[in-house]
C-alpha cells in the first residue's frame, strides 16, 4: 500500500543507522549520494513529481551513473513548507550523508535552506527560479544550471520590441515573487529599448476566476506578457478566449506560462502564443531526443520546466564529477569545478557559469504550433549565451534593487 | 494513587527528555526532537483554549507567526539583540491576542471557530502581501541563533536544553493555571456559562484572560520557532499550521497536560521521520487520526490511561 521511497531503507532505517551518521569519507566504489529535495504532497506537488520524473528518466538513460559513479538518489518530500524543507535538508546532510543536493523546488524553500547549506559547505544545484540565489544573495556553494527568474524575460522583451515591433504592452502575473521578478525583468528591458508597459495587473496566485482581470485589459495593446506559474497560464488563456479576446492581442509568456504540463490541455487556444524558456522538448540535440523519448515511454508526457531541470543538472554534474575522477569529497573543489566547466551537451544545449553561479546558456523564443491534435512549443529564435544580466554590466546591475513588485517602477502606466 | 502514578509518569518523561541528547545518535535527531517540543508549546497553548475554555480556534498559529516575524524582523532588519527582540516579540504576540480576543469572543462555538479562522487568514494575507515588512513569500532569514546567558544556542544540545526548559516552564504555568481559581472559573464558563454569570462572574472577562494567556504561550512558541528554523515565512501563520496544532491537541487529548505534547510528538515524527520512508505519509497521518479518534475518542493520553487502568483491574 505504501511505497518505500528509498533504495537505502535497509541501510539507513534500522539498526545500522550509526554507520551512515558519522559521514565516513566515500570510497570510489561507494555510490554517489545525491539528496533530491522535491515536493510530493501539497499544492506544489504536480511540479515536484515532474521534477522527480525528470531525474529518474535521466538516470535510467545513463545507467544510473553520474561521473562514472553509481548514484544513490535520496528523494525527500518537503511538502512545500519551508520549515519542513529545512528539516529534510538536515536529514539529507546530517543523517544520510549526502555528497550534494539538488533542489528544492520553490524559491522560498531555497531561501529557507540557503544559510544552512552554506554553513555546511554543501554543494547545492538549484532549480528554483529566483533572482536572489545568484545575484545579491549569491552563495558560494550554489550553482543553478537552469535560469534565474528574469533571464528569459529579458530575451523575450527584446524579441517583442525588435522582431515583433511591439511598443505598447500590458503585463499580467501571479502576485508573488516569481511572478514579480519575471514581469519586472520584462518591463526593464522593454522600456529601456523604448517600449511602454501601459498596464500592470497582478491577480493573486489562487485567483478563482480571471474574468474581472480580463475585463480591465486595454484593447489598444500590441501584446500582453504573462508571468504565470502552475496551471494559471492555462486558466488565463482559456478565460481570455472565452471573453472573445483570443487572437486579437498577441500573448507572450514567461518560463512557465505555456509549460508542457498544461500545453495540451490548453488545446487550440494555445496556438500562436509565444514564450521564452531555456529549454523546450522539441530541441533537436541527441541528448534531448533520448530524454524526451524516455519521458514519453515512462510517464507518457513531454518534459516541461520542472522535468527538464534535473536532467540539465545531472549533465552538469556528470561533466564535473568525471573531470574530478569521481571524487566529490572536497566541496570547494566540486563547486569550483562545476562552475568553471563548460558543458557542451546538456538537453538545453551548452551550459557554462558566470561568477555568481548562474548558468549562461541558450534562451529559446518558442511559438505554439499544432499538428495532429498535439501542441508543440516550436523554437522560432535562439539567443545564444544569454547571461542573467542580459546585456547590462553585472556590477552595475547588482547596484540596483533585486527585481520585485515595486522595482523597476513602471513609469508609463495609464489608468 | 493516581496522583502518584501521574507524578511517576512525569518524572520518567523528564528523565527521558534529559537523556535524549546522550541517546540520540546525531544532531539531526536532536533537531527533530527540538522541532517536536517547540510545536508542543504551541499545542499546549492552544489547549488552554480548547481544554480549559472549550473554545476551538483555527487561527492560533497567528500568535506563533506574529512573534516569530517580530523576532526575525527586529534581529535581521533592526539589529536588535535577543534580549530586546524576545520581550518585544512576546509583547506583540500577546497584544495580537488581546485584539483578536476582543473580536472573536463575541461569538461561541462555530461562530468563534470561523472568526478565529478569518483572523488567522488576515494575518497570513498580511504576511504574504506586505512585502516591505515581511519579505512576502520569500520570508525573513536569520543568520544564526544568539548566545544567551553564556549558552551558544547554535549548538544543537544547548538549544534543545533551552527548548526543554521553556516547555517545562509552560507545563508548570499551565498546571498552575489549571489548579488556580482562574482555571476553575475558565472551566466553569466552559460548562455552565449561565450559572457562572448568575454567581456574579464576568464570563467575558474570564474568557478573555484565558484567550490572552493562550496567545502569550503561542507567542513563546513563536520565539522558539524563529530560532529553531532561523527562517520565518507566511507558512508559519498559515491555516495548515493552525489546523495542525488543533490536530495535535485533539489527537493527544484535550484538557490534559501530556496530551498536546504527545500529539505534537506523534505528528512531528510522522511528518519528518516517517515521511522519509513512506510516500503517502499524508494518508498515514489521516489513518492514524481516524484510528485514534475511533478507538480513543478522548485522545491518546486519556485513552491509554483508561486502558492501563482497565488492565490493572
């Protein structure tokens, strides 16, 4: 009835627990112990389960090896509650002797454990898209091979301005840090180029209905940027079409507004929606083709934002640990190797890191196309080697406040 | 006889608690024990309302949250020392309870439950949306625990000892309240409010004092919570946190001293330890609750007590 979630249960569960407590240095024959922080219960569970699926699919494809070493994946369910995340992180580090951590899923979880993982010199490969992690609060033992919250928004804003010739846009986003940071990044680049954000709407994360927000939207717009998470992109798009606005104003979305997890549900309404992301399952590289095939075979789903992250992390780790000959005992060496490496063949394409631990890599502008009853996020333009600071100077960039609800100030709002 | 048995039980428990740092194989387990005892203080404080006053609240995490935020904010953003931050947090938590008491004690039963739920949600909403003050969903982090009276609380054993001491103080205070005239009045207003009024007691005032003392001990739990996790976010005063405290009280046995503590320990162990081995730990938590409620409707502690008595006879 209950699934035992650990392969290591016999070893860690009963009498022999003392063996794993003292952190005996790992020999090369020992498995690589990876602590995987995800969410399997509570409101964030949908994404968290996809995250675990992505990791498992990558491991299956790679014979359960990273950097030549067998992997013992220790999955912890954080319940999406920061206090539990902290307890689970302690468990992985202190009791289970993790060599490194992957995760957690949400920004507030990552912030809740940041000081702990730093103090314990625990190399952590982040997945949560929040700007603090690699900007003002940049941590030494941290690297994020996916993206910051604003990284793809910068690109998309430039694309909207130069390629789509948009000048007047509205932004609508979930009213929490992830939504704010995506919209603020978009707003900054779009207005710096000369465009105007004339309307900013921030519905609560759990808005029961988007009708009241859609009725506020101006009609004389070139486009609307959506900074939605979870299923909100789907719900907004549906309502947008129900109110007869579909096709009249171009919709563009951030990282998760048109995520694969909701793309098929959105049906024909999704066609033509443009979004920016560091990954899309239709990428042609062989690593990605194999990964997508594995995900389809095991879980009958295309990998989206949550599932692709662990596969990118795993490839980055694989390269670094191979380079170190399988040795991961020195956290300083491990994290500096990860950060100084250039990995040419992750599923998102090549990945290298900046001085703050954030990946520099391709950002794809994608458009939803439909064929045979199936929606696909098809790449229409690739921006290579995109930094989290876009074209701004990092030092100058970091002098400004972190992207938030109130910064940068939207100067051109019309009400 | 029963008094002696109960004293013996408490003495054994105290010895067990004192031995824990030596028995447990690592700081991790001591950390779990600490989490359980911190949340036990919250459950105990809620039991003043439920067990003594007969008022079930679904907003009790508000006091924990307010005082935890107060500690975190004053420490992190104003640079206050713990000696100043802790009294301020306790005062603010108690003040919140005063305000909530005035609003919530207008109603009884379901109405009271709903008002406390609403007030709790207001606090959650404020924590979530008032980003300048609370950091929104990102919460407030603290760098390290303070050094108090020469104790470096960053040491897991030291912090555990402090938490144990606070729990013991809470237990004694609640025991004293229980056995005081005020405790008797509180139980009187629970069972026979009309008679109490006839006897010349100010029922509202008695309830208010009960409500505010529950809030005060909730704030105490909040201070411990902030230092325990070194992070405070909206989830600290969310509805699930309030409901969990209520569950702990009901599971362990309302109106007993040991009940809320037992409930807190059982739920924390399921949440943190069992959940590492069982994917569907939520289901397990639900099943545990159903079984306890159907086999021991009064909760674990009264249930086990009466079962032991039955066996002896």
